[in-house]
């Protein structure tokens, strides 16, 4: 197999919302934050319209889930020597995992979310 990807590396094909793609090579030890920084520092010329102000707002989506900054490619068990497709989006904050969803909303004093005690019941709305 001559895919051109070194056997100890992972090739990421990153897709922007606009549909543009670019491939980057990473090691299994690279975290989502490392990848965002690398892509930001090596922003492709043909992605000029999508340029972001900071690497801190670049988010990776893998199989429909946002990757938190400290997750490494190795932890995702991505295949070495192959190409894996991820989406790259600019987003200020990550959605909270459900278990801690209410914790962060207390800062604002008003809730944007419905907190329902007990099973959800359509008829009570």
C-alpha cells in the first residue's frame, strides 16, 4: 500500500464548513489543541476567506462529536498510516457534556435551557 502516509503517523483530512479540504500529517500524541494550533500557524492559502483570529476557537469534529483540546489522536484509536476525515469549525465555546450542562448557566442568572425534574412529559407544556 503506497498511500503516502508514514506508518507511524495519522493523516487528517480537514473539511471546512465551506467544503474546502486540506490534509495534514500528525502524530498519535498530538492533541486536538495541538492540531488547531498547527493548522492556524500553517493556514492554507486557499482557505483565506475562512481565516480565524485565534487558534483557540478552532474546533475539530470527529464522527459528529466535538473533540476537547486535550484529546489525542491516539486516544481516538485512529488508524496509523491512513487518512481520517474530520471537520474543522470556528466556535468560541464547546457544547457542555450533558452531565455538567446546568453548572455553567448559573453565571448568567437566567437559564436558556429547560431544567425538567423527572421524565419529560409532552402534555405538561
